[in-house]
C-alpha cells in the first residue's frame, strides 16, 4: 500500500457564529473569528490517497488528474468565496475548519474511487498554526 498527497490552495472568508447565540456569546465562544464582517484565510488543502502502484505507470494515481479532480470538485466552489453564504456543501453547518475538512471529504470521496484509489486523509490548514485532519 502506498500513500500520495496532493496540495491545493484557496482563499475564502467565513464567520464562526451561531444564530441562537447573542453577539456577546458568539464573541465569548468564537473570539475574533465571530466578526460580523467576516474574516478570511489562505487555506492549504492536502488530499492523501492510498492504494497500489500500477506496474504499467509506476503511479498510484496521476497527480495531474487528481489535481484537476480536486480543483473541479471543491476548489472552484471555495476559492474567493464566503463559506457561510456561497458554498453549497457547507449550508446549515458551522464554518469551522473541522467541518470544512469533513465537507471536502464528502465531496471528493466517490470521485477518488473513480481513479482507482481510496481517500485516506483530508488535511486543511487555515494558518501555519491551525489545521484539521479528517480520516473518514
């Protein structure tokens, strides 16, 4: 079994808040991330797939094809968007990095299978200090 990871990047805005919390409670729980005027991140997305290497190509998957799949399936929906307002797979969910990593997994899992690989991990970094990893 071999594991290979592709990195992609996108920029997006979001706000961490709950409608059922007051502004004061949102500030207490989510801090400056609850800014009513949003805030943004330069995200790095790492998609790790696993499987067997093809004897014919030496690849688990063609990374150009994996990159295109990720870009067409999720990056186009996220890049320069407001996660709370514009991203279909995040509607009705708190726009945390953790929930976003799970959402991305759900968007690409079946597509990855069509490449003959298995999705192993989605790692999403919102800053150099903060990231979330999801393993399904």
